[in-house]
C-alpha cells in the first residue's frame, strides 16, 4: 500500500485529501473506521457547575462544552491508565478549563469558546468563535470543565474528524476519432476533460476531480 498526500483544503488545515494505492476498498474503509474510532483526541469529559442562573440546564451546557474541539497536540497521560492518580484524574492526565461570566440588569451577551480559560497554554479551543450559549440580563455562570484524552469508540466527541469518506480511483479511457469529442468534453460537469482544438482529441486534465458520473 502506498499513501500520497494530495492537498490541504484551506489555510487552517481543517481538511486534507490523500491517495491510497495498491490496496482494495475494504482496506480503505478499515482505515476510515480506525481513524474515527482509535485516534485519541482531547475533549471535555466532566463539567463542574459552581453557579448557573441561565435558562439552560446544567446538562445542556455540559453537552455543548463536550462538543467543542480542543487542540490535541499535547503529551499527557491517559487518565484510564494514569499511574499517578490511578484513573481518578490529576494534572498529569487532565486539563481544566474555567469559565466565569456575569451580566448586569442592562446587559446581554453571547458566550463563545474563546471565553474558556485553560490552565495549560497548550490546550485551547481550536476555533475561538464557537457560540456556546446566550446570557440574559442579571445572570451568572461559573464552571470548571475537565478535559482528557479518549477515542471515538468511547464517545463521538472524541472522534478526530467530523466527516471522513473515500471514493474509488477513476479510470477513464478515451477513444480517438470521436465526432462528438468537443461536446463530450464540454458536457463534463467537473472539468475533468479538456478538448484539444488542434488535434481534435480529448485530454484528461483533472482526473481526481472525477466523481464517476459516467
């Protein structure tokens, strides 16, 4: 099996495409499932609500915090196998993020992921602008969120990606001397085919853009 990186989709490196050759579809699907289920990531697992006077229940807030993606480029112990605390949670296997917000009688505000203050500078929300909840006037929210490493087998919030799929490698054979060559090239919806006016032939210019529409 050979793996070749094709492209990073944007400047934030939120998506990547790669080509796998010399294998078969079942194995490619195995890679997909292994990435979703076995690659460990960091996610908020426990939320301690100190004070909550918002309209949302504690469980709603904890659920939303758990879905915020955190930077996982950090080396800490796995809590389940941590020898320092025997799985109870400590500074060697967990990271605490704190949130304290309050409004007065004339103020309302939106709480974003950037308002979570981490006790480890290497751990932070990957996107600062994720809305968590809206606070009304005269409300207060104080909490501590404990993050640890886990895998997608345990819960979907530990899956390292929100979308992961694969497609078959297209193989296109073009017969020469076709009288409708230009119309065929122009009809391709993804500009995979290109018509050569001089030689009156069809060339394949962007093979990997083909989605096998036939």
